[in-house]
């Protein structure tokens, strides 16, 4: 197993890799001391290139890691495939097996400045298109990723639809058992949306260069009050259900005379 650290540069190409030879096994490198770094692991036994983003690594460095992983794959003649190690929980069997692998030499070479072609004005101009994932497929894919430690998901956005986690009690006779399921709240408004009411940590879930969802997390010890809605709501899923228009009209009628509050 070879391990490379993603290093940021101050000039083009703004990134390179540095081979990590410290430690005897992978777990010596992927620890809390290095949680602000991004690493690329080249497993020559399985012909896999693993990307690993530390829990506090900058988003920009994570992007560089994806680019450099592609460069490593080209260097190794495309026989290798790229996988995300962050997809697995630390307790996962495959994650633990990787942590126990020995660090050694191999034919992968560090990616340096000379490995990038000189930029030209038109070289990186291309048509950009955004695809919208199917909500059910995106939910299934997102649920495969472990939840970050010490964080609670407040909102999740998929294809313009916003969800919030709902705690559901499955049983309580012998012992209480609950599950957390995403509940659809509705669609985002046209325009733009800022999320400034909390100090959110944002996680992007990406599959084959398409954003599957955006998750907004808060610290588990966040004591801020929940949002209280004091206006009547018609939930979106009710729109397609048949009903009586008279019931809807009556729901919004204000009585001519309001009952007086009894004096205490």
C-alpha cells in the first residue's frame, strides 16, 4: 500500500502529491492527528485508489484530491479504479482491513507540477451541464454513507426538495426502538436560499460527478430552539389526494364572532 498526501500550491497547477512513508500500517496515518488532510491510498493488491478526506479537511483540498486521484489512475494505465474510503464507517470490516495494511513501496509516483500541461486561454473552456438525480435513487445512495460523529442532520436537499429527519418509534413493549427516517417537507422557493440561522456543517454527496444531495448538520450539543411555525400549512403530499373543496374553504373561514376569553 502506498499513501500520498494532497498538497496545495500557491501557483498553477495549485496541487501536487507527496508520498507518505511514515508509519508501518495505514492506521498510523489515518488518525485524528491528520484529520485536516486529504490522502490517496494506492492498493496494488486490489488495484484500487482510495480517496480519504479527513473530517476537518478543507473542501478545496478534497476537490484537488479527486483530480489527483484521476492523475494517478492515468499514470497506472487505467488498470486501477477510484473509490471513496469515506463511504464506509470506521467500524466497517473493509475499512478496518485497509487500516491494518502495511505501507510500502510501489510503482505509483508522486504527481508533480510537470505532470500538468501548461494552461491556455481556451483549454479549460467547456460546456457544463447539471443533471438532476431521481429522489428515490439519491436517497438510497445517500443512506449508504455513515453519519458524521458528534453531528446531527437538520436538513437534506435533493433535486430542489428539502427533507428533515423524523424519529419514528418502531416498538416500545420490551424495549424502546426508534429509527431516523427523512421526511419530505416541501420544495425550495425559486431564487436563492441562505442558511444562516445556524452554524451548519455542509456535506455534499456526489456520485459519478453528479451531486446527489446536500446535507446540513449541526453539532449534537446545539441548544438553539427549533423553528416554530405559527401559520396554517397545507402539506405538499395532500395536493394529489381527492377531497372536498367545501372543507378547504371552511378551514380558512373566520367566524363573525370570536368567543370571549373567560375572566379568571
